[in-house]
C-alpha cells in the first residue's frame, strides 16, 4: 500500500493539479498524494526509466514533489511481507500473461456536507486514465464509486461490497489496483490490537449514519482473503492513512535504505493474527508475519 502520510499526519486537497503537469488533469482540484504519484510515474515513463524505478526512488520523488509545493506529508509504503525497496516497483503481475487486471477506484467529495472536498472525483478520473493508457486496464474490470450522481454511491456497504467482490473475482496471476481518495480518520480502538489506542479509518459518504470503515475491516475483508498469487497495490490518499490496512512492514520516503522495511510500531500483530486463527492454522505464529499472503503492497 502507498499512503500519502503517516498515521498522525493529514493529507491535502490541492486547488490545481495542473501544477503537477499531469497529461490530462481532469479538473483543477485533486489530492496531493495522487497528483505527486502520477507525476512521478508519468515522468519515469516519458524518460524510459519506469521499468527500473525502485520503491525508494518512487517514494522520495513523491516527497520531493510534495515538498517543493509546500506540503510536509511523508509518503510511505506498507506491505504484507518484506520487500526489497531498492528493487523496481511493479504494479502489474508478471507471473501470468493471461491474468486479469481489476481496479476498485473510490472518490468521495462529500457533496453538500460539512468538510466537503473538491478533488477526489478528479483523482479517480486521473488514476483511471493512467491505468488504462499505461497498464492496459479494461473498463469492464473497473469498479468506480463516486458521489457524483452518476456512479454507485461510495457508502459503507457499497465500498465493502466492492472490496469483497474483487477478492471473490481474483485468481492467481491476476492484478488488483485499489485507489481511495477522501477523508480518513482515527477512532478509539476497541479490539486491543492498536498499541497507540487508535484504529485508522476510511470515511464513507454515509459515515454519519453507518460509521467509519476500520483498518481491521480492510485487513479482514480485503487483505486476508485475497488469493495467493494475486498482485495487489492500494493507494490511500487520505488523512491518517499510514497503517490503514494494518500491514506489518513499512518504509517511508525519509527512511534508511540500508535498514530496508521495518516492522510497524504501535500495532499488536500477534493479536491481529490470533484474531484469524482459522486463516493461520497451517502456520506457526512466528512465521505468519512474513507470509500474510502473496501481495505486493
């Protein structure tokens, strides 16, 4: 998972993504994390270096772009397993040429609500165009949720159903790309798995009636049941998103390359794993952290 900031940081909605020199900005406003990510990816593609760009280079280039425009948020990579961050980053599964490429793209502007955003719909359109033009994703394999009156409503039920459906449809060799642009938050942890006492959350459009989507929910419904051999990348452009998928390993844009990915602090992974005893019945607990499932990020 690529996130735009640490758990304690807030993300930013910018007024004009054209300053990031995207090929088709799709509108003036957008999320700073999404705009920075796409700018780096397009620039590497145009320079012919995208095949060689490492995770370190990607994150640090994002940080440089954000910092040059006055944003202090620190992008980071979290993963279900240890990744050599000096190796090229990959978004498409290369284990099978026959694998299907699927995407779940969610943009919530909270139209008419307090705290309304202006760029999340544009983020979805920009990511969709990137996936289609650069990586060959097909329209029929993309699920898009936006509160724009045309697409399916990004309420709690629809978001979780979209994640469950992509898990059910995916097979070994497939590629999954999930993108979320909207509000993120923190709520008091009630399960005891967060040593800092807070769960990170996604905030659906109907949060006032039906509440937040917890990191525990994303781990249980999207990460754990994803079949082995599926390459999944998630981009979370929202506040407090650093560990919003409860993944055990992390590398930040300002991290020490020689140390590589590190265990995430302030999270009780033993308790998380014990909460899925059936899923881990074939493994020793000490081995689980390196084998959560065969995901990239």
